[in-house]
């Protein structure tokens, strides 16, 4: 999507040629590809971003490389030098953290110059080379696989694949949890070790590992490759594209293009949205790989797919904080208001969307791309780390009353811990960009920067994202022209900002429009000072699908209502705002820090607001249903009617089972296999997966009875049996038949199954080996009456 046409560009070029030495231009002058200043040439100053980097650096220092290398060494028959960590590192995905850690150490070295991080990089790469030599065939990995109850080395799956025994189940390949995803992380770590720490041994390890993987895929047909790729594989296509970029061996480019997951990527190249109900973060790295391939091949369909995906996700699937997905999945497009839950916004998704944004922006700089980047960087990435501990949140939930759950240092190692280590090691990587002789300032983060090509050094000081003023000083110019240099400086004017002002050495200039750049071109001198003022006003933003569901922002910062400490439950209703114009009911408390309170418009009570990302130990509300006075009265009537219905049902209930709640499950003697407690939209439940079940004891009484189970209406591809004392009374299929709602299904209990009994065993189990059961969000046994409702 072009911002300006060719005629306008030519006209601008003519103006620029005849203009005086200092000018401002509304649209950005025509530029070629852009690239960020090297991370090693940017240093952060005091700010929330530097705080995040330092917290992350402490965590990286605490982790022990030998513990992360445990499975790599034992896989090769070498004695381990450290005990394996817990959490995911003790599961079949073990080893993925080492790749993330290697990248994070490399980035941290570039961002801060921390010599200990480089020492660890060199040690880890050396250990990987030892492991690889012990295998003797290029193989190096830390993942394992399960065969029944046996856990064995993950290398065992590859002879099976070659022999045509391919069991690909979404997140499981022949009993191993996402092995190609795991290798994608390892490749990335090796490449970053080479790029940022000048470790050339890392590339040798990567080439040898690539040879092992290539030999496996060489034995598979194209159809078999597609079956393998049905299992989450990260951006393994990106890995081989990057290996080609670094070696120029066409073998790797051929493999990168063969590892093209057609069922997901082909619709994108045709500009078709086929994203609904598929796992979100499984797809984003594939698209990043496609973007990297386009940079190497120039193929248009690869660029089309990457652009279309980015545009679609940011427009139709993203929340106000810039994150996307509910329960890790894309939902139906433009249904954000129906998916504001405690399982929104997996942090890995945003980490990867920011990577994709950098690729696309580099092809054609557009300020609007960094409007998205800034939103997600502040409101999601900063929110997903607790700088007091250095720990990370897997989900960043937006449901009213929800709170973030942060990782433990040595006992979780989720994917979002790994990407978190990376995110908070590189906050300086996208502030300053260059294109030809123009320097673009895209993020307003206090920092210093060296632009080597122009021999220029800059210092940016600001209290942003709360302070409205940004000051940039040309600290030095290593120019042969007596400390002078001619180049352009482009300042992003955020899309939310009206009335931006800019001056150079106190001389006011006209600023570019919101959502574009102010471009300053002159012969610069040491000591020149640019001042940019970005007025910030309180504003609301509706969800893409419902104009009555609003979030509140101040400048780039999302605000949230404080509903109490995360250590205490929140049992109240989701707060609402009752006013024709909600902003008229906001009263400043500390507006410079984004703190406000409502006066007379908050229901059931007025609320205190503060920046969402800062409320790491609080329960919050981000989105608010809004009503006028008449609408609010109707809402109260509907609420009262529903409470009356529930009270009637409670009077007729014989037994109520709160699945997923520890005490209730103990009281009912629940037993289960391959079954997990879940929580969604504030409701607890339980599922059963392949070869699994759950069952419990339920009270019954004489007379006709009904078993009622509650499900979420957008569950899909689930089919399971319900049994009472071993007799199947129903088979239930969940096909997304009630979008946006929980729904109840009533199953009459045959009288012969309860006759003479005061208790029965209720069992839920998948109907066959290929399906799953539930989740079931509660079960009750109740007596029918004339008011009984069957859904």
C-alpha cells in the first residue's frame, strides 16, 4: 500500500533540490530499503526499557549453561555436567531454551558489552561442537520423545520418518514435542552467536546440523514433507534461508523453499484469510521465514503473503495492547469483543509479530508500521516482564479481574520465557534506522546512537511514553567538514498525535502529519538540538467489531482500571462505564504518569486507572462495556432475570460438580488419565486428551434426572462419550455451534441406571483415538420440572 504516488515523489524531489538548508516535509521522501543501526552502536539511558534489560541481564547470569546442556550431552553418550532444569526442560521439548538463551546472551553482549555474556556464548558453542563430534553425523539436539511410558532420546524419531512412519499431531511428531521448532531456536542462537559475538565455530555447528536435517528430508516425498510440517515447526524455513544467506550454498536455499507449509502459506500469497481457529504462534514464524526468503529471492508471492498476513493480523485479530489470539488460537476475524478473556495475548506471538514488522518496514519504511510496533512494544512486551524479578508472563490477560502469572526462575521454561529472554535483551534494536543518507527515529526511547556511515553520534533524552517532549542532540560529527555533515533526520509522528511541534536550535518548524514523518534535512553541526513535542490526550479506542466496547489510552499507553492485588481473587462483575461520552467522567490524579479516576460513570463503582503495563501485581480491567442510562437499566433487568433462572436451577439440583477445582474434585473422588484442569473466561473446567478420561462420583436420587454439562460454544473438532456406571448415555460433538457463549446440554439419565442407588460414576472420554474431550466447564445432576431448559 503506497503512501504517496510517483508524481508526488518527483515533485518533492524538485522542491528539496531548490529548498534552503533546513526544511520540513509532510510525507517521507522516497527511500530505498532501511536497516536499523547495529545494536552494538546503541546504548540505552535510564528508562523502563533499561530497567527491563538490567533485570534480564541478572536472570541470564543466574542460569547455568551446563544445566541447559544436560540433554545435549546425554543424547551423545557424554556425562552431564549439570542437572536438568524443571518445567518444559524436563519434558520432550527440552533443549529449546538453550537456543533462546544463546540468542539472548548474544543480544545482551551487543546491547550492553557484557563480557560474561560473550564468555557464556563461546562456552556453549564449544560444548555443542563437542556433542556434535560425539554423534559423528552432524546431529545435535536436546529434545526427547515418549514411547508409551518410556522416555528416550529424540534422535530415534528420524529413522522412523525416513521409513515413512510419520505421526504428525499438531504439536507432536512421533512422540516428540515440536522437534523442528526446537531446532529453529537452536539455529537462531548459533546465527546470533556468529553475528553478535563473532563466534565462527557457531556457523560450523549450524552447517553440520543442517546436513543432518537435509539428509532426512531428502528421503521424504513432497507429500511426506507436508505431513511433517503439519506439526509445529517454528520458522525452520527461516533457519535454512539464513544458512544460505551466510554460506551462499544453494543446497540450503533449496531446502528452505521446500519447507513451505502449503496449507497455511499458499492462501496468504493469494491474499485469502484462512487463519481462523488455527494456532497463532505456529504460523507467525513461518511467515517470518517467507519474508526472509523474499529478501534472498525477490519472489513477489513471498512478499505478498508476508504483507497480507501482517495487515490482517494487526487489523482483524489484535487487541489494544498489540497482542493477538485467545487460548493461543486465532478466533474468527473481527471478533475481539467476544474474546476478552484471561487467556489472551500469548507473549511469543507479539515477539514474533515485532520481528515480522522489522522485515516489512525494512523493505518500505512506513510510519504506520511503527505505530503498531510501539503499541505492542510498550503495552505488551514491557507488560510481560516483571523487572523486580526478571520473570515473564506466558499470557497477558485482558479479561476484567484477571492478573498476569509470572514464571519461576528454574521450574517453567515456557516458550514465552525463551522469547522473553530475547525481547528484553534488545530494546535498542529498533529505535534508530538508516536509509541512504537519512536517519529515521522510530521509537522514543532514551538512548545514545552512533551512525558510523555519517560519523555522527546522537543522544536522545525524554520521559516518553509519559512525557510529551523528546530532545535529540547531535553530540559529535566525525566529518572532514569541520564537524559538519549533511543528511536527513526523519522523526516519526505517531498516528494518535495531533498538533505535534518540532524545532531545531529553538527555531520552530512545521511538523508532518500524524502517522507519517517530519523530515529535517540540513548541514548539521555538533551541538545541534532537535526538540519534538508530541501532545498526549486521553482517548478511547473501540474494539474492531463492537463500538460500545472501549479501552482507554493516554498517548501510546493503554490504561487499565485497578481491581485489587493479584494475590486476592476478584469476584465482582466486569466494570462498565455509563455515559454518552465516557471521557467526560475521567478526573486527573497524576496525569503525567497516566493516572486517572472516574467520577460518577463507573459501575458498579468508580475506578482508578493507571498504565496497564505497570500493573504487574494487580488485577485489572482493560476493556469496558459502555451504556447510556437507559441501556444500563435494561442491562440490570436482564441480569436479574438470569439470576432468578439460576436460583431455580439450584433448587432442583441434586449434585453439582465444579470441574477443575481441587476441593470439588477431591470431594467427588475424581480420577483421570491424560486429563488437565483448565480455566477460561473465569470458569474452571477439565478436558481429556488422546487415550485419556476423567470420571467422578455423583449423587443421585429416585425419579427422573438430567445430567447437564456446560461447554464453550466455539470449541471445535471435539467428540466424546458420556457414560454413567459404564453405560454410554450420549456422544457429544463440539463444532463451534454457539459462537461467543457458554452453553448447556441436557442428557436425560435412563431411570434404570439410578434405580436403588444414591450415587453413580460419571465418566467423560474421547470417542476415538483421534479426538479430544471437552473441556467441560461444570456438570450438574438435577430434577426436571416445567421450567427445565434444554439447550
